[in-house]
């Protein structure tokens, strides 16, 4: 399993498409954040606000990039069938691919965080404690959502073996979930239940708000709850369905 994870990570990081798309995403964020900071009288609040408002597009690009890099080639070439045929259990394969996703997501966003932090520091930007929490928590929430969205969409992949459908489901998650509060608010009875606070992304957004107001324990608890309940449920369902699926070798 460890060898499979190392091989996957090396393979993905060598892909030219991954390098190009990641560099473009990083360049986009640098232009947005650094440009806003210098344009508005070197105001650190503007830099953080611009990062929070412009992070959605790179999130979607990085999510699709990781999905295609980790899953598409293996499922297209049926490499995963060969791996299972050589003795790796299906549950370990699912876990290995999820760990690939976590490692790559953390690595790519870690690079983004480092570049933006060093760039803003070079420009003379200094954050207050609250702005610093908002800056770094925005990126952490992006990592959290990316891992969860990919895990949910790949459940469809394990069932259908259809990469286009899986990619569409991932795009829909990135687009539809942010508007869930608006959709739920259309019905007064549903709005009163505050369902938008209880789904995976809603818990992450609530954790972000808690951290900004100094409730670190509450924020960590909500993120752990999301991982245990939603990500755990997705893993359980994926493994159960995949275990019963007929494979072609």
C-alpha cells in the first residue's frame, strides 16, 4: 500500500498538465492577492478578503487536477484491477487513493500558502492575529473541502467507472454547495432547520467562523465531526459497494 501511494504521488507530480495547471492557479492567486494589496494602499485586510473571494476557481481547478491525476489514468488503463489481482484488497486500494488525495492536496496548498505568505511579507504586509487566522484558515478549509468533495465524487467512479460523470459530479459539488443556504432559505420551514450548517461544507464554514471569533476548540470539533460522519460514511459506502462489484481483468 505504501509503495502504491509513493508511486501514485511521483506519477502525478511528473505530469506536465498538473504542473502547468497548478502554476496557472498559483499565478492567478498571486496576481489577485498581491495586486489587491498594492492597489488599495497596502491594506492587509484587502489581501485576505481577495484571497477568500478568489480561492474558489483555483479550488475547482486543483480538485479536478487531483481527480484526473490520481484516478483517471488508473481507471482508464485498468491498472487498479491488476493491483487487486496481485493481492491488494479493495478496501486498501480505496484508502490508498484517498491518502493520495490528502497528501497531494496538502502539498499543493502548502506551496500556495508558502508563496503567498513570503510574497506578502516581501511586500511589507503584516497581519493582525484575526487576519492571520482568516488567511490560513481559508486555505485549510479549501484543503478540507477538496478532500471531501473528491471522496464523494469518486464514490460514483467506483460504481460506474465513468470519469466524465465523476468530473461533472465534482464540478456540481463546487458550484451547488455554496448556494445551498440560498436554496434552503426559499422554504420557511426548511430555513428554520438551518440544514446548510449541518452538511460537510457547512460544518467547515461554521468552523471557520468559530476560529475567527477565537473558539478554536469548537472549530476543531466541527471539522472532526465532518470527517468522522460524512467522510467516514462515504468511505464505508464506497468500500461496501466496490467489494461487491464484478471486476474485469
